[in-house]
């Protein structure tokens, strides 16, 4: 069983109290609850520190869930990042928890309807006060259901009632942008019923969960929070020998390695199945193996039990050089930062080398000699969690294969302009709608390199901008003769009188180097002028990853008007009477919300 590992609470508190040398991002959390869960504060702050964040947690009153959401609460403010809701069955409905056997079907239906209405009311009350992400902890299945062994057979049993309420909660949360249900059944299963609850403290202090349970719940919550903050990784880099199969292919040959059939070969198949699942979720898969190239591909091409195939692999380095060097090259080839990569390896030596030389690369240390733990280790790591899976995610590896074809095409032309024209690139620029909002939110959460302000937004934030008369949200899609890159950029504009401000301007790394960013900016400027703006203000907020964007506004005609915080924040302005013309340039076509044709 894979659980998040924490040091003793006293050690956590001491570490949190010690002054840190690294600047931490603030993280503001609020807890709405019907129960006592204060000990979760320590685990949340510990997990935040591990992700280079400093968490502050505000707790609402016990048993004041409805009062503080429907009636309002001072701590539910606009600057919150996430609201955590705890309302287990025993607190929501004592009669369903302990008295269901005496209820008639009509009374049961009435009680279920009451709780479903409460779900909607509380969610709406939270959303009226804050646009923060909402994490509502679902109901755990009963350990000892009301009707004993017959309960699961009965449509009026406690098991069915809890399942119905969880389904209603998911539906209610699904109707509120930025609201998610935390799977408490999964937390219970991982910890185990005997270690999840403390009945003494439930009766003494309305505190049902043990420290171990709260630690696991906090870890589950943080999978959402890391995704919100753009911490999701983009690429899984795999070793080959003793990772994808048992044994060493160069020594034991195709028939000698352990893959498929009985244990241990079956465990490696299971691990590969999890890897392929990540591939279908949009994670890039790469190989980095100290091996002979031909030996590794022989397994991929000819072993009957190989689940992972060549077409799943976006890039590879199979040679005898050190893995740190190879990972740097893979990062450059895939055009992603090292911080977006996870190395899965069973060798502590290799993992230690990478950890020492490339600290930005996350390490998934697979337990050597225990392949049965590989799949669970990968599934539990949380590195690849995202808040939405878009069409672009499902076709990402195909897009990277198309990019390789573009690089080959580039080698066939003499100059860059000819190369651009040979691609036949078209841009489609549009206003955000219900179909594009998930992708735009995802771009704000994941884009680090070409991102002028690196503001992270959830779907609820983007929806708020879309509905605001004072904002406009734009997206850009790139297509060429080789393939469709999908929605690769986003711009959020804010309007006040005759002034427009560029709140967010970003472009996915896979679309860089084509002139898309400049052409997208020109269209955003013309849209601002069409709305009556006379001046546009842009902001550059420096991060460790976005240095390449520092001169973007200057390069496009803006003048710097303010520099603050040691040049970490720079403000630029452009008088819209000087906006560049809307020209096709090297693009085959540009479509936009502006009715005026592009000249």
C-alpha cells in the first residue's frame, strides 16, 4: 500500500518554524466543516513547503457549514486559493448514519433530497463569496452498513444511500466551475478502516479522523492544489532494464528477460499498462537508458508481451553517456523545462546522480527488486495530475511526432522565411467559450516559459472573466500542412475606461519560434482599439522560467513606464494609434473575432 510519508508531527512543526532560504509562494486555504479537523493544518503546511509554497489555513466554525456559506463568512475572501469542505455522513444526517433501518422509503427519499439541496446551497454560497477552487470531501462508504451483509443488496440500504449522495455531490460540483469532489473512499481504502477513524475523539470533540487519515486526506487535497498551481509534470522518462522488464537485455537476450507470463514478468506488464494510461492522458513518454540502441528496440518491436510500443515514445536517448547529460538533451529536443520531467528508475545510483546534477528533475525511485510495487508507485506519485483532460492532451504525442516532421522539413529549406511559408501555417483566434475554457485554464496552470505574468487561473476564474463586461479572454489555435497544434495560447484583457491592460499573455512552448506570439499580440491590440481603448498596458513579472519574455513588449513597440521590486515587475504601455498593422506575413491565413479582413 502506497501512502504519503510524513515525519513525526513534532519534526514537521520544527521544520515549519525554522527560517527558510528559498522564497515561497503564498497559498491561502480555508476550511469549512461540520467536524473538527484542525490537525490537518500541519500536514497541509508541510505539503505546501515541499512544493515551495507557504500555506495559511483559516478554519470556519464547527457545525456552521450552512451558516457560513449561505449567510456569509469574513474569511471567505477573494484572495483564497482553495476552500476545503468537510461534511461526513454522521454530521450531515445522523438518521442516515445510525437510524436508517427505521426509515420508510418516503422518509429516506425526503432525507436524500434535503442533503442534495444542501450540496447545491453550500456550493452556491461559497461561489458567491470567492472564486477559489472548492474541494468537497465526499462521503466514505460505511464500514459496517445498517443491514449487515444484506445492505449492499438492498436499494434502500445505507451503501446505496451513500452512493446516491456521492453521485448527487459530483453532479452538483460538476455544475460549479472550479469545484471538485475529493475521493474519500480511496483515502479510506489506502489507510484501512481500522486506522482511519478514532471513535473516542468523535464523541469527545467531534473529530472522527485519526492523524494518519488526515495526513492521507491532506495528500489527496494537495494533488488538486499542485495541479491548480501549475506543478503538473509533462514528461515521464523511463529506464529500460529492470524498469520496463526484468533482467538486462544486452546480457540475457530477448527470450531471457522477464516480461509477461507469471511473476515477475506480469508485474512489468502491469507497470507498462500504467505508463500507456499516462500516454493517453497526454503525458509525454521518453526513454533514457544506458544500453545498446538496437537491443532496446528489439524488445519494443518483437517481444509479444510488450505493452509499450515505439509509437508511444516521444523521444529517447539510448547510449552509454550519463543520464544527466541525456536528460538535458531530451529537455531541449522536447522543448520543455527540466522541471517538467520525471525520471523513473530502479537504480539508486542513477537517480542520485540526476538528483545531484539536475535538481529540477523529479525522481520516481522505483523499489529495486520489487516490481510488484512499480505500478502503485507511479499511480500514487501525483506528478501528472491535472484538473482537466482536453482534446489537446489526448493528441499531444501525435503533435510531437508532427513537430519532428516539421524539423525535418526545416532542414530541406534554405532560410527561415521560406520554411515558415512552406508550412502553410494558419492562425485561428477566438473568444473563450464553454469548450475552450478548460484548455485556457490548463495553459495558465502549465505554461512557464513564454508567460508574461505567470498568473495561475482555474476554470472558475476564466469563466468569471468571460462573463465580465470589463474583460475579454482570447485563444489562438495553430494549424499547418503537417497537423493541428490545437489551442496553444491565451490572452486575458481587462478594460477600464479608455485603457486596456494585458492581465495574461502566454504561448505554449510547442508553438514558439514561429512568430505566433507577435501576430497574436497584434490581433489583441486591434481588438482593444475596436472596443474604444486608446492605450494598452502590459506587465512582465519575472520568474525563474520566463526570462525569454522580458523584452517582448519592448520588441513590439511598447515603452517601459515603471520598474518595481528590483526589476522583477516591469510595466509597459503602447498608444493604440501606433498599433502595428494586421498583416498575414508568413502565415497562410489568420481568422479573428474582428470582422475586418486581414490585409
